[in-house]
């Protein structure tokens, strides 16, 4: 199984729409846009939801889940939202450590989904846990 970072823009997906659409344990289908990295997302892969800092009032990691279906023909991805998304929506993880990690994962951020290597996935998981403990 792999981990994917899904980059969102508040210009295309407002915070209000995001809060209405995403609820833990809910199934969501979105357009996935360009995918950058090794292979393609698949069922069972982890997805980390990320508001890019450009034009975002509250950038950072704002949710997570697992992928149920990736359809490259329709350019859609279906995933199930998992905890601690409800908490991350209210207070996204965004600090110097997250900014560097996001930059490392995305390289040149001209895509919507980015593959995350094992070391980066572990850093994301531990960073989210640490961020939530601080809150």
C-alpha cells in the first residue's frame, strides 16, 4: 500500500465546501487532476488531504483517509474519510516542519496528487500525531 498527498486550493475548493463535504467515515468522490509520482493510487492506499499555502487562509494537513477507487478515465478518486479529520479541519497542521515536508513531497507543485515515500509517510503520520497532542 502507498500514501498519496492530495493538494487542494481554496480558490477551487472553498473551506466551507470542504467542511460540508468531509465528515469522518463518509465516502467522498472528487476529481483527482494530475498525478505525480510512482505508479497510480489504488484501493487501500492512504490519502492525506492538504490545503496548499497559495491563497489559503489556513494551509496545511486538514484530513486523511483511504482510497476505495481510482478511475483515471473519469479522473475521479473515491475515498473514505478517517479520524482525525474532524479535528484537523478545525486546526490544520501547518508549521515549518510541515512546510518543508510538503515542499519535499511535491517538488514543483504542479499536480493534484503526489506519491509519498515510506520515510515521508512516517513523518506525516508522526507529525499529525504530534500536532494533535499539542492542541
